[in-house]
C-alpha cells in the first residue's frame, strides 16, 4: 500500500480524486503519517489527492488521539472517525447502544468531518463462539436513526457509505445489503450529507469504491449532499 501504488491503481480505475486516510489510533502511529505526507510531496499525480486521517476511540469512555495542534503539525486536511470495538458488550442490544453513543460522540467532535462506517463489527469480537454476526440491521432502533440524523445535521458531519462493510466484509449477505440500503434510505430522508469510502486496506480492494458510487445513484442522493473536502487538494492533478 505505498502511496504511489495507490495513486496509480486509482488512476487506472478512472477516479479523478481520492483521499488517503490511514489509521491514527495512538500517538505512536503519527510517524507513519509523516511518511505518507512526505511521499505525497514527491508525487506528480494524474488525479487530485487529499490528505486525511481515520480516528479511533482509545477506549470505551475515551477520545481520539487528535487535536488542533496535531492537525496543524501534520497537515491533515480533514478527519474521519468512529468506533472500532464493541467494548465487551454481551448481546446485540448492548452493541447497538454502545455503537450509537459513539456515533453521536464522533459527530459532536468539531475536528471530525465524517462519521466512518456506522455498524462495522470487528471479526475478533463476532463469530466462532463469540457474539453472533447479525443477519441485518433490525437491531437498530428508529430512535437511534433519528438521533444520529439529527446530530449529523446539527454538527454538519457527513455519514460514510462504506463499500467494504456493506458489500464485502462480514456479515455481508443479500439480507444484510438490503437492510443496510434501507438504513441509508432512512438517514437520507432526513437530508444528511454522505461521504463515500472504499475502506481498502490492500491494493486489490480499491476497486470496491464503485459499490459506494453506484449506491449514491441507486438511492438518488443529490450531488450537493455528497461530501467533498472544502480545501484545495494536497496534490493537484497534472494538467
């Protein structure tokens, strides 16, 4: 996943602009982002590139390893963030409320632009004698959908349409995909803004971003409610 290889593959896929948003879970990962930034500065790219970061809570009652000083020092143009664990929940009802509260907390963080992959579940906590994989999103309460939509609108936070968790990663099935699409329709009915992401962690998965773009069209989400960075690219495409 070298930056130059990502850019080359995305260009082959016909993309005109991308953002690189690697994980920042703890402060010891900051040097990795410095290397990404340094590599970006050396590129002459056929597409526009933005430099962002993906944030993760440092515990069940924790926060993100991110503040205005880090943002400025490392040159991050924006941040996406969200929950990456169920923090010891014993059943799907507890999982839902823990995730929901962290979704709201993410939206209320003024340094976060996008709530990343709502209802993503870590395989280390689900399946094979652990919590059972949910078949669909029927465990999500109407109240939770409304609260998230209301909070996202109030805080101007976009909600990610994440290709991997809808179409590719566990617990993907026809039932899961149909249920997730309905969840997005319900959020859409409130007028929220959406962002698209591949969540690709390997070069061969970059192509799945097409699922997210296709879904925007299927749901009829207008262009003005598709999130884009409000700044110039970190690397501008060669003319």
